[in-house]
C-alpha cells in the first residue's frame, strides 16, 4: 500500500507568508532532484526551520510537506505518474470519471449536506450560487483545499455549477477524455458551443482568497448568450 503523504496546499499569498514567517530557505540539493518535466510543479523547494518542506510551483502556489520524507514520497509519486503520462493538475480529481453525469444527483446531495443547504436554496438558479458562495466563505477554506477532501468537494461544486449553467442555457452534459487527467465533464448548448469549466472551479476553490462561483457561472452563461 502506498504511503499516505501529509501535505497542505497553499495559494500564492499563503506561500509568501509562510516563507516569511518560518525561516524557509531554498535547498539547491532538493531542487536538483526534480526532473525537468516536473519543474512546473516543483519549481523551487524550501527547507523550513521547523523541518517542513515547501515546494513552490511556477505559478506561485505551493505544497507544504510535514517532512523531507513526505516531500520525497510526493516527488516519487509524480515521477512515476510522469513516466506513464503527462501530469495535469486535475489528475484523478474528477469523481466517477466517465460516469460523472450519472453521479450528479448524489454529488449535489453531498454538497447540500456539507453546507447545510436545503433544496429551496440549491434550486439550480444563478442566484443560488450567491448563497453557496456565502456558505463556503463561512467555513475554514483550508478544509476544502487539502488533498484529503479536495476531490470530494470539487466534484460536488462542478456538478452543481454545471447544473446552473445547463439550466440557464438549456444545454446538456457530456464528458470528453483528456490526455493526462481522464474524463472532463462539459456543458454543450443547442448550437454546439462548449462550456469547459472544471479547471476554473478548481482555481476558484484553491487559489482565490474569497470564492465567487456566481461570477464564474455568470461569465459562462453570458458567453453562450452572445
């Protein structure tokens, strides 16, 4: 059985603050162990005074490992994946993969349960995303961006936001296979125009200081109305 790797994901602001507050220095010996095809993920590697290892990607986000052994295990895992196929940030993050559309009702049910929202609040309207944004803002965001729970909440968010878009543009769900990260759920309108939004939802959950899934859906809906 593979070793469970202990890590936290940090956005850009958190990375800067952590380096500043924890006496973290770039470790060239660790940097030199990173293969060139993984430099986007592990661009700079820091040793911190508390023994933790911070791997910063080229986009400025980071992964904070509890120990050098956890960092090494994470690197080895990426090397193994990289030897088999390109590594995408959404690799293995979409639940049920090709069967995602079948799981949408249960994913939305999980979302309602997670944020204690009723069916009248999650009514698949654009305005309901304002309610969802507020519900997410009331929680500890770190709980939703670590590796253990990110996959669960991400799938539910994609399912619900997709349903809002689908309803607004009278579209339908499809899935398409993408090299390196499996099946991607998309929405297609009657004219064949595609909304591909999984990575946008991931970025908003993981990177934004305060998520606005309302803004994402509004932008995509308006793009179909042009």
